[in-house]
C-alpha cells in the first residue's frame, strides 16, 4: 500500500491548458504539502494544508490553486499552463506535534509544450 | 530567515568506504528539526534521518548517522560502508518551530553522490 500517492505520474500538455494533479495519503497525517522541483533539482515548497486549512502559501502565481477536500487529500489545479511550469511536483504529508517528518509521493512530471 | 547550505554539488566514494555529506544551516529559532532525504535517479524522495535541535545524541539509522554540531550549525550526513545503491542525490532540510503547524521546511540544493565499484 503506497503511503502517499500522486496521479498522474506523467503529464504532458499544451501551453494554455488547465490540468490537475491529485494526491492522497493513507498515513493518517494531518498536514499535506505541494513542492515544486525544477530542472536543476531545486525543491521549493508551494503550499501546505493542516486539517484542510491553508497554512503556507508561498509566492506562487494564482494560476495554481490547491484544494483539500479532507485531510487525506490535497489536489493541485493549474490554470493557463505556461512553459515555466514544467517541473516535477511532489506531494508530501506529515503529522504535526511530532517530528513532522514529511513523506513524499513519487512525484508528477509535468511537461508543458 | 532559515537557510540550508550544501557546499558539495558532487561527491565520489569507493564502494564499502564511508562518506560525509556536508550541511550547514542558519536559523534564529531555538527549536528546529533537521532532515536528510535521498533522491535516486528514479525520482522519489526518501526520508533517511531526523535530528531535533534539542536532541542530545546524534541520530543514527542503520548505515546513516547525522553528525550534529549545534554550535557550528552543521548537520552532516555520514554514510558508512557505501553501496552502489547509495548513488543518488541527497538533500538536507530544516524546519523551524517543530511541533507547530506553520513551520516551513527549507531544502538545500542537494549533493549528488556517486559510489564507485
């Protein structure tokens, strides 16, 4: 059973399209995250939700909209995709009140053509 | 603002030898957690080891140990008896204010480790 699962694993799309990435965790954690890893492997946090509440919202274009229907799910919707959005997007989860160790999904490789 | 520095873009080690990957950090928060992750060529991010700022002992997990020097603000990862499967990119990360919900993790730029047979 995969602890943090993301779908799809690969996403190839045209500029201007809208796409979504889904994430689910079965670890019972209360906090979930979206990270972006660029072509140079720099990893940067985008958003974090705790118990469905947005707690971290980094400087991200408002074309990116996260949604957390419940604490086990965190989806990322991207409008009007641009070439610069091409990257690997990682979902992660952790349990607050402990070491807050983040466990990552396998990543979604987004390619915008 | 918190910051993580990994000064070694790439490292080589002979199989079965030990290797140390450097990580220094900067924070004004007395409460923080330090993490190391491994990213093999397959792309997933694998948690390796954790050290809390108040932990007295250096963390160990199997062949991984964290050399925590608080005064120097360093948290180096030591891998003993390197194996070919250890070839990967390694990230150091820090989270300020652990045990709070709003703490943000910052990742270093990573070190690519290559284990030679």
